[in-house]
C-alpha cells in the first residue's frame, strides 16, 4: 500500500516520486444575519482541507468580533451571543492566517453564494481583494443536479448518505464544514473515487487453483427408467382422459 503526505504535492513513499493531487477547502460561515449589504457581519468560519477528496486533518477555525449586536433570531441558529463574541479578535486580525490557509484552492460551500458574499464583504472592509467567484463550488447546485426534486439542506443530505449528525445541536461553522466534506465526497462519486487500479496495471492476473480431488467410493448410477408396472399404470390413466389434446 502507498502512503502519502497530504499536501499540495504528495510524495509516494514507495517510489519517491511527487504526485500532484487536487487540494480543496470546504468551508462554512456563521453570521449576524442574511445580508452583508445591510450591515450583517461574519462571526465564525470553519475550513477543512481535502487533498484528492480525502480529509488531511488540517483545519482552520475562528470566531470574530462583529463590532455590533447579535439579533436574537441569528443567536437561536448558532448560539453565539454578542457577549461571547466581544472577547474575540476582529476579522482583520486573523485575515492573513485565513487567506494563507485558503491559498488558491477551490472553495466548497453549501449555498456557496451566501458564504462567499460574507467572506468577500469582510475582505473588502479591510481593503483586501475579494476571492474570485471562479473558485466557488456550490454543493447545493451539485445536489440539485444529482437529486432533482429532493430536499437539499445539509441535514437532508446527511440523512440521505447515512452521515452521523447526531452531535449537531446548533449550527457551527467547523462542524458543518466537516459534515459537508463527507457530503461532498458522496456528491462527487463516493469513496471509490480514489481507487486507481488501472493506473497501477493494465492487466490483472488471476491465479485459479483447482480444488484437490478427494477419494470417494464408487456408486453405481441409480435406475431411472419406468418399470413395466409404471408404464401400464400410466396407459390406464390416459384412457380415462376425455378428448385429450395430444389426439388433435
């Protein structure tokens, strides 16, 4: 079996060769509301790194002081109060670390336009370049194509794919990103997408080993022809059938 160091460039431990793998970041945000244009702010972000559609174990998670109140409706969703967030750093203080984690990877989110809108709003507030929408991968759109007419919420997709979400009492950015990473794998081919037997060999040799022949006593075949008495009984029965089809 080959083992890889899960980074942008992976090293095959058997051959020492560098193997290129797709790096992606699955992320989720929590906010004070629904629209950054009306003053709502991002208060939490959770990111999960995947390489070759496999989680590497690297994550980024941060809370942000929104410098404003927290509407009760939003607090009911994620449980983050204004008092709790008041002790957290502002977005500008952690922007460099976040951007370094994101790198230039495709960014996967559920209803991604919402999360991109809030992330780019925060970047613009501190004079940083917004993240290109070309990097956006929306799992809602993927799910809509794969399961038209079905429920598309993260909860519904976790149920569909048998992903345990029993610990999801309230929305949380890192937890939701971790669940979404599992959903994303299923939406894009399931766990078999990493199999590459064809790359290892164009031919597969199968060795078939015959079972050993065991000594058994000879048994003469049993008679299977009808006896004279059975033939006579059959003829007698046929004579009782009125207008048999075989005489037509």
